C-alpha cells in the first residue's frame, strides 16, 4: 500500500453506507489501511458529519442529527480523495447519483459506487472523465455485491470473454424458488416482501430492470456496445409454478452482438438451474478457460459493503 493518506467522503448513510463504515472500521488494520480514514459523511436524513467517531451509528440510531449540507457543495468543498456514492437508485436519469459522481471525478477525486444508475446509464462518459482526470471510477458493488463477478477477469489476464450469463437478481430468484414449491407469483412476491427481499414497489426486480442494468454494466466493462435502453427485457410476472418447477430462471445474457434478460427453462444439468433462494451466480465463457463460475450473495448490508471495500483496496494499493 502507498504511504499517502487518503480521506473518504461517504454520500448516503443508509444500509450500504453504514455497512461500509462498519466493515471498513473492522477490517482497516488487518488490510493495512491505517493511511485511510472516513473524514465526512453526507446524508439527507442525518446531515453533514465531519470526522465521525467509532460510535456514530449508535448515536444516529439514538436520534442524533447534524446540520444539513447540499451534497454537491459538500463534494466541492471536501478535501477527501475518495468519494463513496451510496445513494438511491434511479434507472431513468441516474440522478442524483450521476451528478455526484461527475462532480467528484471533475474535481480529481476517485469514486467508488454501488449505485447502478450512473454505471448503467452514463458509463462511457464517466469512465472517460475518470481517465482524463487520472482517477478511478469503480463499481464492483453494482453487480452481485461482494461476490466476484466481472472482477474475476483480473485473475485471467489475456482471457477473451465470449459470453456472460447469470442469475443476477436475488429477489426474482427467491420468488421463482418459492414458486417451485407450488406458490403462485403473487403469493411468492408477498412472501419476499415480508422477508425484506422485495421492495414495496417491486417493479425494478420482477420486471427485469435491475438485472438488465447489471448486464449492461458488465457489457460496458467488457467493451461491448450494449446500452441499457437497448436490452431486450422480460420479467417474471407471467411465469407459472409449473414453469418454475421446470427450472425456469430469470437469466441475463450478453455477448458482443446480443444482450437480453428473460425467463428461460434450464436443463437440470445446467449449473445455474441449481441456484436457489436469493443466491446469485455468473457464468463467464472465455477462450482460454472455457466456462468459469462464481456463486454467492448478490445483495445485503455487509455483502455490498464488501464490494466497496474491494474497490477501496484497488484505489489505495
């Protein structure tokens, strides 16, 4: 690790932001990150927190708040080297996260984000800006949380990717797994909502938009030309329990010329057919290794924080 001291500005201190703060604090010394600190936090609910102390989350849970500060102003005035963008998802305009990321990059700050909006909708612009400013724009947390996905390719230098296929949304996979047991879609969805796997408005998940954003991001990283608006998307609302029992899964697929998200009946000897519950899995087909697989949690407080921590190590190493 470099001896330079890095300061982090966290934008958004909800589930992911707090999870990252906790995990970073816990793993900082073991990872040799004594030269890294969280200097500021900006959150719509909690306000602008400077030099947060170890017990900050308990203080906030107890009702403590801090003075509010406009996010873009905070970014511009901050002396932080790294901005961690953990605000809410918008797959229509990518705002406000897009403006947060763009402003930080323009100022020569590294950006780590778990927000799929800027990564799916504005990737080429933002990665180009990062290169121009000689900083990093990293987004591991946008695909399968901390479970290795596209970053597997860092271990396979020279490998050419032929295609990518996967189950990349835990909510829909949980619903389909429940439907295998005979439940219809509406009952399985309600169960997923009660367990906290599905949002009150489950549109992004069950209609395939969340999954489409992830295959778009992977395509961008691989240099393929697929844009989010061009992905052929079909969700799971019309899948029957009979189809679910026949191992129908919501599959994301991309190669150089094609990209789609749709329910597909899988052969029972297909590795992906055995992926159940909220688990995610990816298959990367390469010219040197054939098909390489990774499977694990695709969401969650600490699991997504792990992805941001992975990106942080990449920045500071």
